[in-house]
């Protein structure tokens, strides 16, 4: 009986610690195409989940992707959502995530009153500023803007889906052997 009581106290204490976790914001937004998930995406998402209790992830829909004039194909929304959910589950974030299909560049970030912050990359900082301008024009409070530095690969260039598709780098930002041989 004594052993069970100790176990219960430990378990209860652990649950208490988890339920009392404090985040800087109740609701945070982040968005992207998230085609080939790489270390840059992970860093962006990690910041959102670090500061937000609930994270709204805007995932670019297929119709919007077709308007982005990418110089390569992009996986379907269904595949990208599934891969994103797998990453979120592996990191323990899935229960705190709400994935929304983006049919325009800004999605719910310009409409949701309960959002408090938005996480963007250096590359998409201008979009974050535009979100706040649109929120102000709608009478909504601007979001606190968090800008995450772009992740650089071994050669000092920014990691991207395009570079991964070309075989220049892997999703962790490491140069592929054939590229490293050409650089020498």
C-alpha cells in the first residue's frame, strides 16, 4: 500500500507540473508550404511551440501553391499535412496544433481575435508586417512578431526545399557528397 501511495504522489505531481506549464501566449500563428520538411521548418515550428500554448499552423493549400510560381513541383496538401502531423507527433506538439489550409497568403492570422503572436522567418518577415497592417485595418490588435533566423547549410547558404530537390543538401542542411566534391 505504501508503494502505491508514493506512486500516486509522483504521478499526481508530474501531471500537476504539466498542467501548470506556462507559455508566453495562449495562441500563436505560423505558416508555410512545408513541402520537404527540413531543419529550417523545425526551427520555425519549435519557436512557435516554445512561446505558444496553442499553435495555429497555416498550411498552404494546393490552389495557393499553384499561384506561387515555384520552379519545382510541390507535394499535395494532403501529403504535406500528413507529413507535418507526423513531425508534430514525433516532437510531442500535435495535441497543441491546429492545422488550417491557407487559400490566401494570410489566412486566419488577419481575422482571429484570439491570436497574440506570429512566428515568421527572416524571409517572410514582410508578410508578418503585412498581417499586422491588415489586422489594424480591421480593428484588431497587431500580433507580436517573432522573426526566426534562416538556417544555413554547411556551405553558408540558406536551406530550402529547392536546394534539397536539386540534391545540393539534405533536410538536415548537410552538403551532399557530389556537391562537396565540386566545391573543393
